[in-house]
């Protein structure tokens, strides 16, 4: 095993980090992040990270616990705005528009950049109302028939409709864990996002439910740009086209998933992939 002091030494000795190792920029970027720094009060959690999310691809963010993966992900739809001591610096754009511009409405941004959390969090409402809630508040339907269509279509896209079509009035919390997570994905899809952020969406699920979620992610990338934080390197290898390795708040390496897992350019990445630390 490699202890963390040795890992810190590797990180400090190598200046070719934060995107200079590997291909962190895309010719077809949906979102672009440049020189992003994140602070919780005086503590720096993200250090000068630059990368792109390519359209209609799954980008996996991997790294040891506490390395900044989830903190970085939450910057992409301004979820960190809800933490008073958090400060985000740098350039973050969606289709070229600054998402931290004072004229950018965070509520509308989160409709365009949806998020699925680690633990399924259905509302204490019916299955139908869970999915209908977003379209209602954003005025995406003008009548009940249109709302019904959005709900049904979203549940179909999430691979859940056939399982719940006869009990749409049942509480969302009555579903199994895997079904609840797909309900949360349907809820996210219902407001027509362009990007979906996933923070370890299968970590609380059994292997069968995890496989269903992974198949769903593979289908969703045809329409959406997806970024996923995962603690499972096997999952990252299975579902992503691009992988970014984070360590101690820094982006160490990013590139095609096959290259990252078979021929990483940085020793830190190699040590993590091979299980020498993390």
C-alpha cells in the first residue's frame, strides 16, 4: 500500500497536473470549467481545476474519499450556493454562458442541469406527483393531458413505467430502493434538462438494481450530457467514455476511460487504479 504522505509527495513533485496530463478539453463541450477553485471559509477544497464535459457522453469523476469529486460536481448546478461558507471562483459555462453570472437564475439553471443524489430522495407524494412537480412549477404543461404525457414519457425514459403504471397514486416512498432512484431520475428528466449530474447514484443499491441504473445511464447519454461521481472504478470503466481522476482537490489526469484504466499517464492515477491507495 502507498501511504497518503507518499501520495502527497507524488502530487507536489509533479507539476503536470490539473488538466495538463491527458485530454481534459473537448471540441464539442456542453459545459466548460476553467481554473475552478472552491473554498469552505478559509479551507480550499478544489484547486485550479479545468475540464470539459463533452455532449452526449458520460464523464466519470473518480478518486479517494474526500478528494473533492462531489464538491466539484455540485459547482456545476450551483448547489454549493446553499452552503453559506462556500465560495466558488473561476469560469464555469453552459453552452458558453457563465452559470455564475448575476443574471443567471439558479432555479432555472438547475432545471437545465439536473442532479441525482447518492441516496434516493423521493418527495412525500405519489409516484405521479413526484414526476409532475417540476413541470408544474416551471409551467411546462398547459393542461392535464400534457402533464400526463410528460409524466408517462419521463417514467418510460427512466425504465420505470411498466413497473408502476397501475399504481401511480401510490407513495413514491413505497417503491424499492432501485425503483426510488429511477423515480428520482424520472423526476429530473421531467423538466427537460440538458445535463444530468449523478453523485454516486448506485452506491446504496444492490447489484441487480445497480445494473439497471447503469443500463439506464447508457441509454440516457444519447440525449443528455452526464457527469457521474462514483467510488466504483469498475462502474466507471463500464459506463463512462471519459474519466477524470481527482486527488486532494486537484485534477490529476483526464482522458478516455480505456486509456485511464489501462495506461494512465500519472503515477498517482496508476496507484489508485491498481489499489495501492484510496
